[in-house]
């Protein structure tokens, strides 16, 4: 599913109206001819399509952040797959005001970079990574990673943001990242390491223990790299569940 299939970013258009449009064959912006909805909504849709098409041509994904409902940001993924940043952080604890961010891994365009506290982890580096991205993908990042980064580095994360925890819950999958990966058949190289181990590894590194930082980085990177196949599978399932199902139903005169 691509963002051009979406009408919910339009003010006054909700999921019911969007499904009505899809069932009537209006499955993308270019197919809208002013029919199906009333004149006021039609004007809003036409105005949105004109501006959104221009923004999309300019690769301005940030335009959609406030317009697309938070739980639907996954719809942008097909448009900006190679500019998507899969991000995960490790910290010394759960309190974003008292604890510290130790590593931040970003997987984008097939490459992974890890920023390390005391080396290259800074507000400027984070800002540069976010500026190079069009969509942010995390797991529980709306409640944890993003607020932690904003509090620790005074950065503003203004990208469209698909939180895989919410995406997977919409599909009926619950639990942490490891559990969801297992449900999707995604294997880990280090299945014996947990978030608690990540805290321990950082403290071991601070005490000078060889190999601890390297292991922590590998664990942090694996989190981000496994998010990509998870995102691929989850968005494919949602495409079938949200979009294809409505198209198959056809127009419903009773709605």
C-alpha cells in the first residue's frame, strides 16, 4: 500500500469514507473524480491531492506527519523504503531524565550505523541521521526511544513514525520485539541477550572489560536490522487486511 491510496489524511475523511471510496473503485488519488462524497468533502480531497502530489514529488514525507493518523504512518513505507530509518536505542535504565542513552543504532538503505556514548553520540549526529531519513520505524519508540532521545539530546523528532509495536498489535500480535519476531519467523543471531543484558554490557564496558561494547553494539544493531523484515511482513499483511479486503468487497450501496 502506498500513500497515494490513502484518503484519511484529508480533513473530514475517516476510515468509513475511505473504504467507501475504495469500494467504489477510487483506490488512488488519480482516480478521484469528485463523485462518491459530497461537494464539501470533494473540494477538500481535491485540494489535498494537489498539494500532496506536489509534496510527494519533492520527497517531502514530513508533510504527511500531521495529516496521516499516527497509527497509519506505515502507509508511507512503500514510498520511502530506502530512506526509512529503523532506529533502536540502549540505555542504562528506564528513566529518561535520570538514565543515559548508551548506543543508538540506525539501519537505513541496507547499512547500519551505531552511535556510542562518549564517542560519536551527539545531538548533531542524531540530527544529521534524522535529516537523511523520510520515515522513522521503531518498536515501542513512541513511548520509549523518541521521548528518551528528545529529553537526553534536546532534539526534535518530526519524522513520520511507524511504531511496530502498534502496527503488530493491529494485526493481533502482542509482546516484546523478540516475541513478535518469533511469531513472524524472524530468527536472531544472539537469542540469549536481553535489554537487561544490554545494561550489564555497558557497565562492563565502562569497567574496561574486553568485548562488552562490541557485543552491545551487535545486539543493538540486530534490533534495527530485524525490524526491516518485520516491517515488510507487517505492512504486507495490513495491505491485504485494510486495502485489498475493501477493494474486493466492491461498492456497498447500503453504506
